[in-house]
C-alpha cells in the first residue's frame, strides 16, 4: 500500500496545496482542458509566465472533486491556489490578471 492510499482525501488536498507553490484544480489537463473556464485559467497562467505548476484533473479524481469544495468553501472549478492560498476561480483569476494584481501574486513565487 502506498502512502497516498493511507492518507484521507482531505490530507491529500492539504499536501498538494502546501507542497506546491501553484496548484490548479481543473477539469481536464493544461494540454486538453475539458471546460472553457479551466482552459481560460490555463491561458492566463501561460500569459503570466507560470509554466511550472501542479494541476489536478478533478474528472479523474472524484474524491478530490467532492471534497475540495468543502475544504475551500468554494463550490466551483477551476480553483487556483498560490503559496497555499485560494486565489479563486476563473472570474476572479481573470479580473486579477486584467488589473495586473495577478502579476504581483506570482512575483512572490518566482
């Protein structure tokens, strides 16, 4: 049994968020997003110069898909985390990108 199997879904989520500077919970993958909102956040990350980030395809991880909204108190996907904090979903990420504030968020991790 691997360590992943002995951790609860909540512990796995916490571990992913804490141990990766940028985490995107999305539908699909960066190469093949399965919804427009996920695709838009992937594009914003790319335009922001963020190439190394952990992505979790919630369509392949039903436990995470079910538990993450409870953990984050955020009901929708995608969800972007930077330095352990929830930045938001597509609308908020887009607003922060357009205002230039997202650049400042990412500057703290580079």
